[in-house]
C-alpha cells in the first residue's frame, strides 16, 4: 500500500495537525519525545519536521538510530473534525546539508499552519541560529489509526513496508 492510498481521514490528520509527538531513541535506548510541528503534503508519502541545528540531540539520535515514532493524538492540536489518533512507526533521515536554506522548500506548508511565521522571517538575521535548520524526513512504515481517538478500540493498521 502506498502513502497515497491511505484513507483521506488519515492524511487529514497529517496535513492539519499543529503538533505531533516525535519520539527518537537516545544512546541509552530510552525514548525521548519532542512536541513538533509536522509538515505534510497530501500524497507525498513523507512527514517532515524542521529542527534547529544548534544543540539538537534529536538529530544525533536519528543519525545513530533512524527508527522513530510520531503520535498525533490531541484534538486541540489538530484542525480535524474526526478526532482520530494516529501513530506512525517509521524511519527518519536528517538532511542538514543546507541548514541556511534547505528548510525553505517547506515554508508554504509551515505558513499554512503558522501564518505568523512571516513576522519571524523578517527578523531572520536577528535570530540567525534559530533559522539554521535541518530537515527531518519520516518515511512511515506502519500507521495505526484509532477512529475518533478511541484508543481502547482496535486500531486500523496500514503496513506501508511492502
């Protein structure tokens, strides 16, 4: 099954969520979770995040162990009516080859979720370290969906590894 064949309600969650819980594994094999802004373009097959390169342990964690999870579970952090909870188990890749500009290809998606980002962009040179950003690309391997956020129910499972 390709990402484009995920049901629209799942892509709605990816596309419309303002916060996702992004979990990496540290050097002691412990999970470390970060609330992050997910960037998704319908049918793209990938979930993206950006991260400041300054003191970013999550980038180190991903480079050492690319297995990650992404949880979309809070109604107040999404603009979706469905209230679906979605857990993605996937493989991440860090692109830090152009920290000054590589993330800009996601600016339109970022702007849709946080329109005020333009005010910060105008001050880009006042906060240069914030704008030195790596791109994190997550390729979903398995997606679990709890319709209506009912985590006591059996989830729909989409295995995308095939």
